[in-house]
C-alpha cells in the first residue's frame, strides 16, 4: 500500500503543482470578490472536488500506467484504495492551499474564521465526497473515456432538461425544480444551526458516501480489462 502511494505521488506531483498554480490565479481573484464564507465554501468545494480527481485519476489512462501498477504483486482492491487515499490527500492539500490564500492575501474579503469553522469544513468535505463518489467509479473503470462519458452525459441531461423546460414552461418545469431543490439543499447545509447532532450527521454522511464510493469503485475496477 505504501509503495503504491509513493507511485501515485511520483506520477502525479507535477500535475498537482500545475493544478495548484491554476487555483492560485482563480482564488486570488475569488477572495477579493467573495465576502461570504458559505459561497466561498461551495465554490472551492466544487472546483477542488472536480478538478483534482479528474486530473489525478484520469491521468492513469493517459500514460497507460494501470497495466504497470496491476502487474505488481498487489490486489486490485489495494490499487483502488491507494488511488482513493492519494486523491483525497491531494484534495485536502488543495483545500488547505485555498485556506492559506484566504489567510495570506492582504486583499482577501473572506472571513477566515468562517471558512475554518467546523460546520464549513464538514460541509465542504461532504460536497467534495459526493463529487468524488460520482467521479471515481467512472474514471477508475473507463479512464479518460469515463470522464468524457460523464461530461457528455451531464450535457445531454442538461439539453433534455432545457427542452422540457421550453415545452412545459412555468414554475413546475424540471430544470427549475432541480435548481430550486439544489438551492434549498445548499441553503440547508450552510444555514442549519451547528448543533452536535447536525455535525455528527454530516460526519456520518461523509463516511457513508466515501465507503460507498470505495465499494463501487472496487467492483467496477475488478471488471476492467487492461
């Protein structure tokens, strides 16, 4: 396991540095424009939760390293766990870097205390866990093809929803209902009182989503032909 993590580190270090450089430009702009910890939590979670897993897990297919890794005397389930752990380590590094920018940049308008609150950190990890749980099975099973399938599928769903919206119109259109439901869900996550029960529920949700992602990814990777 440790050797696989070291391989992931060697394979992906340069890519991760490039991603952090890109994040530097965007978040240097964002911290000067956003003054709400909640909005900052959502935007950073989406960017980090999408960008880093796509770049790291999809990179394996680009350089054809899957066959090399699976030729080692390790089980495929161990390979999946190493990719899962390495990607989460990179995600946490990315989030730590964005928090560093909030604290270090003198023109930042984002309250550091709000970003570092227990509720904000758990909400961020919960959102990133959901994104990662969707991305990981696709990319670990199909590689770059999985990324394309996922992106094209989302675009097609968006087109279908837009067509239905135009046909049905009104407040009950599927697209409007979806965005309203998403907005209500995010508002609930961000504005719910940080009671112990709520924080424990968030932590339990994070654990459950990640366990599900590992189980599904192990199952689909076992069927992948290299």
